[in-house]
C-alpha cells in the first residue's frame, strides 16, 4: 500500500518511536469481523501513534465500554446485532446520553436495507456509513485515517476551548486564591493543544516559590533560587508548589537546567523546555512532555512567541500582586500603629485570618472574604484618639474614660466614611459597628441582629475571641475552656448565634491560627 502518511521510508536506520495509541472500538457480533479488522490495520501508524483495539460483541457491551472509556477515538459499529437497530441505539446512547461528540462513529453493515444510508445520516450523528462488502483493506485504512485526523483536530479545538475558558475565568479576578494558577494553566494548555494536544505541561519559576503565593523578587543566579512547578496540567496538575527536581526525572531536570542557564529553548524527542525571559526575575520555563509529534520549524517559532508573551503577562500580574501586597502591608502597619499595638503583636494578623475563615464558614463569597481581609486591620483605627494611658490601664476605668473609649467607634467611622474605595468603605462600617451587639445593647447606635452587617458581626466575634485568649494590660490570657464557655453564654446576646456555632464547630482551626500567629515574646 502506497500511503506516505502511514509509513516512514524503507530505511533501516530510521527509528519510528511510538508516542501513544489511538483507541479503536470494534462493535460486531461476528468474531471473524474483529479478527479481519485487526489484521488489516495491524501495522497502522499515524503521527507516531499505533492503534489499540477494544472489542464488543453486542450493543449493550458497547455501551458499557463507552461508559468506562472516555478516550475512544473511532468506533467501527455494526448495525444489526442482538436487534435490528442495536448499532443505532449505541450511536444514540453515545451522542445523547453520554454527550460524547468527539468519538468518530463509522457505521458498517452487511444488511444496508435494515438501515438506509440517507435516513441514518440525517437522523443520527454518524460520521461515515459503509457496507461491509465495499470496505476493503485499502478503504479501511483510508476511512480510519480520515476519522482519526478528524478526531485529533476536534480534540485540539476542545483543548484550546478549555484553555481559553481557564484564561477567561482567571481574568475576572486575577487575585483570588486560585486565579493566577488558572491563568497560567490556561496559557500552557493553549500551547500544548496547538503543538499536538500534549496533556502534560507545566509552568516553572523561582518568582513564586510556594503555593501560599510568597513572592521572591530576587535576581540571584540559578542555584541560589530553587525552581518550582507553579501551574500544571495533566501529569503536573498535582505537582504545583513541588520543587522541580522532585517533579521530574534527572534527565529531564538536566534539560531544564540547561534551558535556564543558556536562556534558550531545548527540544527533545517528545518534549520541549522553553526559557521565558524576564526583566524583573530570573526567568521561568515552559515544560511540555508527551508530545505526539516532533516539533517543526513553524512550531518552534510559535513556542518562542508563546514563551516571550507568557512571561511578560506573568511579570505584569506579579507587579500588580506586589502593589496589592504593599498596600495590604501598609494598612496593617498603619492599623497597628494607630491602635497602639506593641511591637511583636500579631493581633491584626490573627484577626484577618480568623475573620476570613469564619466568613468562609458562614457562606460568604470569595470576593467578600478577600475584601474583609483587607479591611479588618482598620476596624479599630478610631482608638488613635484615645490616650494610650487609658487603653493600657490595668485598674477599673472611670465613666469619663469609658466615654472616651466608646467615642472611638464613631471617630473611626468619620475618618474613613468619605472614601470612594469599597475596601475603605467596608473598613468604615467595621469601625462603627464592631461594638454593636446582637441583643441591641451595643454602641454607638444600638443596632440589633441583622441590622448589623454580617461582616461586622464576624469582626465583633473574632475580636473578642482573640482578646480573651491573649494577655492584655488589663487581664491575663484566658484558657480556651473559659473562652468557649463565655462564647456559649453570650450566644444570642453579644454575638450572632449562627456565627458562634460556626466558630465552635471547628474550634481547632481557629486555635491553629492562634498558634501560627502567636505574639512574639
């Protein structure tokens, strides 16, 4: 057979490397049909991939196989088996019930009269219709190649769509807990699909060294900063945050080191390591493995363009993240200074973490949780008008001193109220409401129950919880048992009962925050 696309030239020195298999399902109630089909396609090869055959001898057996295999590229489907329309029912099951529109369905029948070609093509999502008598070995080769190429192209389009979907989802809010990873996953998925639909790809960098988004902006030479998998698809999806040397084998790691040191793109048999140049960091790597074909010149140009553009986008995002982190730190430091917090106090850090955890348990959305974390450090900004001698007084307060302390809620509100920034507006509300009580006996406005915003109710609870657990000038630290008893006693009086239940239902998580951010001695 003279099919250039099936066979390499007859040269003993050329080695054709297998890069996986195309899965072909044969559905026919005649065992001889299975044997002949496998024999005719025995030496088939397309894009370096051979065929893997799966056999079913009835329509019901075919349905079961489709249910357990989602990667069948082509099915050769007989019409008449246990019933006259068993094959058509399989096609309908695949397309409608499994919603599988990727597998190419080739209907072949020995009884064309049972399923007229025109009716079948119109009424069913069939990709080809052949009579068994006309399907010679040569035509079977042609039909399979056409079907596989169609399947390959559809999968590439689908991978592109999924990659684009990740990019779009991440672009809505690049600063949520997982959006930056999603953004990079979408980028590498786009490139992988264009290069032939490799599902194993990773973005590797030293700029973000941990899954907690710790930013390392150093420009030291390779070796001083370890490479990490920042985002990955396929095999590398579960290795995010893992050191690169632990994520791949020694040979692959050597290629990555070479690409990083020489600042170039390294091509191997079935994978690519592309250096991504950065003006502000060490640079990064795009790593793709399991490519189904060798990379041509046009693909190399595409990889170069992608590597340059990806790093530029990533650097810009990191700059924006750095700006937000700087703003957050300024707010925290300002809040600590204005509240007369001593050096070494981690009260505000604990409050932020506990408020966000409680907000999550209470069902607030991710954006609200993020915004609450930014605003919490300013909730007590009004204490800046209260003399330090009163705030740190260990003896009982006079009525005049209590009045001065109570003024801080309104004063904090007045400082922040005229801002047009949502975070500052939220901070103004927290400043005013964080001493309101569920039973209406709080100040300054005597609000009750849902009249108090839920974010303020959260701030109130975690503020008191932290104050009771930790030493203050006017009291020693209390035991967790004593604090828990107070929360239960004040449930429905000082505090929102639902929020108290949320906190006490996972008390260990809140205590873990207390331990992690304990005050420095």
